[in-house]
């Protein structure tokens, strides 16, 4: 039964395409997605291309997310350092 369900999901995805939901927001432009039918995971790379979410890609995303958070943090504080007139 498990195998039947899995292959049916794959058939649906192959026919009408994957139904991706965002699972992880890396930056404003890069997200990780998971298909709600078959569980396939993909991500956008820095160029906006969709790639399979491999362990290597997950690690890259983690680094990008960390870098992005630091940048946003700095931006926030710089904005608040300006004197209010
Ligand atoms: Zn799918």
C-alpha cells in the first residue's frame, strides 16, 4: 500500500507537476520548498534557478542565511544610528 501511494504521488507530480510549499526562507529571493505530494525538496540558488535540495545545497543555504541575517542586522542598526531631526 505504501509503495502504491508513493508511486501514485509520483504519477500525479509527473502529470500535473509538484505542489511545492515553502519550508525554509533563506533570503528575500531564496527559499527551500517541499512537494506536499511526493516530498521532493528543492531550493533556489543565488541565480534564481531551481535545484534539488541536496545536503551540500542545504549547507550552502545555511551559510547564505547566516550572512544575510548579519547583513540585515547591520542594516537595521545603521538605520537607527542616524540622528533623528
Ligand atoms: Zn511532487
